[in-house]
C-alpha cells in the first residue's frame, strides 16, 4: 500500500479543510452574535494566511492549518456560550 505523501497532498487536504471551516464559521450565525461571527471569520482569514505562507516552504504543514483554525473556533464558541450567552 502506498504511503501518504503530504508534500503533494497536504495543500489539497488543507485548503479543503479550510473550505469546511469557512462553512462552519458562517453557520455560526445561527447561535452567535454578529461580532462573534466576525471574530470567527477573522480566525478563518488568519488560518488561510497561515496556510498560504506554508504552501511553498512546508507543504505538508498546510494539512494542519484547518485543525488549528478548528481549535480556535471551538475556543471562541465555548467562551461565547459560557460568558456571552450564545446559544
């Protein structure tokens, strides 16, 4: 069985994951305030910029950019539910 080659597939996996993360951030309008959605979209933009910066020098790392964005999204949503009455 061939081994996974993240040097070649990492950017594809990463940018596909970022597309899913964008959908998640936009869908947060169902329970978050408007400024919370803006904050979540800013996190998504930061993850995209991180992925773009990693594409040439470290293509395998791009696959992990959506995971970092997802962790930040979860932290903001947890804080919003706990402290800002989202839900």
